């Protein structure tokens, strides 16, 4: 930050903080901000970098507030256009994963859809790996756990 354009503010107090080797001097200014420096300032007025930051942010916020509201006739289309085949294949893989999670009643973390790039350079789902914990596997297999599996 360029302190040359920062306004000079009166130093109200200087507080020494930190232990030996890590000492900082906190200069409390009349504007309410605190400037932290490695040495105490001998001057009664120093530049306040936080006033510059506050002014810039105030200008940004006022610019946001001054933006006109969008017209009521403007409608966002509900359809999502997919322009890239790779993105479409990733979406299909996500739908496949979600469908398996819903059908098996398992956690989303237990279903992994593996995508690979084929000879034509197209990204597509190649296989699915499902990791099931024992209670979920028994529920799907309709085994109560007391019956030995042979």
C-alpha cells in the first residue's frame, strides 16, 4: 500500500506489544484506526493506511448500491445449455453416481464413477466401483447377519 496518499492522523497513544525479538508498536490514531509498526513514531502525526482502505471500500460499496435494478421483464432461462461434450459426460457420470446412491441406499462417498479418455479424445464413464459397509451390504442382500453365508 502506498502510504504517500494516506491521510496524516494524530497519534493518541502508542502501546508496546510482544516479547523480546517480536515487539510491535500499536499506534492508536484519532481516526479510530490502529497502525502497527516495528518502531514507535517520534512524530505526533502519522499516515493511516486503514483510512485509504476504508475509502476505497466505501467507494466500491457505493458503486454497488448505485447499480440499477434489472428490468422485471428480464428472465433467466431455466434450461442449462451444455456446450462441451466433456462437461456433458461429467454431468452424466454425476447422474449415474446419484442414481446408484439412491438405488443402493449407500453414502455418496461409497460410489466412484471412473472416467477415462478414449482413442478419440472423448471423456466417458468406463466403470463404477461401489464400496459397501457390512450393514448396507446385508440390507441389500436381505441377510440378517445371524444366518451364515455359505
